């Protein structure tokens, strides 16, 4: 797992990362991931990102310049993720009880992606600093910012798609721009959504936001004690968008494990054991099938501590990440 550092302006952060890869002979072949449909989609969705998140356009442009690549190709590569590409399968839980405020997430993916994943540290001249993890770059999958807001996504197989933010850019925006769950709620209510996903956010006050989202429907609620998600919709409002296929990623089995916990008495130790599969099925994949948990994150908001296991937590250890200086 890489540990990248993004500093200065959005453009320079993107340029320096792209240029560093280029100088190390890492030149991404974007054409391999694109076709005419994806390029057209990116052209049509560009105005939405530019309106709501112009800074991210500057960062992508910087990265493209650093890679000596056309901006349109880099933007298309990122904008179509989670809309046309369906590989992220994860489990996550937020817990707020008398002792702890915790967000935790297992990231499950193809085994070959493990060495390409990145734990980023962002400290730009605008927005909140944060640590977040991703299987791409620039867009994020789970993280926590300096104000004690943690969040993450779980992908849901899409039955519809349209123009709007994808899951990774939703998480990125939240980490950079939001301090509280109320601010996350305000953003999600107004933004257009392109992909299908579940989101959870939890702030330092112990307030939890649960969201099931696609391009036609939003189900957003505020929870007091806990919330958990895997890779399917569970609320009645979203059932008509359910994926009618084989659950070969054990989304329902993982959901049952998360459902069968008493979060009122959960401790940090319990959270680690949950993610390690000691309290039911969660990460016990057969690697021979090319699929595994490639990282596991625990954000202890009360203690201002970030833990990450770079690999399957059944076999690897959690380590604390001290890069982020908190401001609360």
C-alpha cells in the first residue's frame, strides 16, 4: 500500500503526484480503461463537477499535466468509476455509545489491486486535512478529517445510472469540505448522484448519517447509536433498484454478521475483532478466487486515533497512523 502525500494547492498536489509517477516510469494507459460511451459520459458530467467542486477539476488537471496526458482522458477515467466499473465490495459500521465513537470499514477487492492501493494524506491550502484510503487516486473510499468526521462507502451494483457525482468523489468532497454530519446531509440532499452506493458518516459529536443513494432516489437518515452497510440496499425506498443476481460477494452474509452485534456495549477491541471475522463472517474469503480484504480501517474519533491493517486483518496486524494532526 502506498502512503502518498498531497500538499500545496489542488493543482500542484495533482501535478506533483502525477509527475512523480511519470519520473518513476509509471505512465498510466488510460486508453485501456476507456471507450466512446465512457468518454461521452465524462463530457456530459463535467459541468456538474465544475459547478459543485471546481477544486477537484484543478487537481485532476494537475495530475494529467504531471502524467503528460490529456485532461479529458484522466477525467473520464475517474468520473466513470463506480458508474461503469463495479469492483469495490466492502463492509462498514459506525458506532456511537457511552464509551466510543468509531467508524470502521473493510475494503474488499480483487487481490491484484492490493499493491496499487493508497493511504493518502491531504493537507492542501484549502479545505480540511484528512487521511483516506483509495484503490485509485484523487477520489476516496474511507477516511477521517482533522475535525473528527469519518466516512466511507460501499458499492451497490447499479440497475440505473445517470449524470452526477460518483461514490469516490462523494467521499472525497465530504472529507475535504464537511465538519459535521449535518453538513454532509446538506451536501447529499442537493448534489446529483451518478452511481449506486451506500454511505455512512459519523462526526465527533457521535451523530451518524446513513445514506442509500442512486441517480433516482435518496434515502438519508440520522442515527443515534449505530449503522452498518454492505453491498446491497436494505430500505424499502430503494428495494425497486435491487440487483437481481447472484450474491457471489457474500453481501447478505456479511450484513447478517453486522446485524447480529450489540453495539451498545461495543469497545474498540470488539471493533477490531468484528473486522477480523471473529464475530461472524466478514473477511473470510478464499484468496484462490482472486478476491480478498485488501485493507481494514478503524477510526477512533474520541481518542483521535486512526488504525489501518494493510491486508486481510485475519492475517495482518493493525498499525496506528500518526500523519494527521487533529483540530478538535
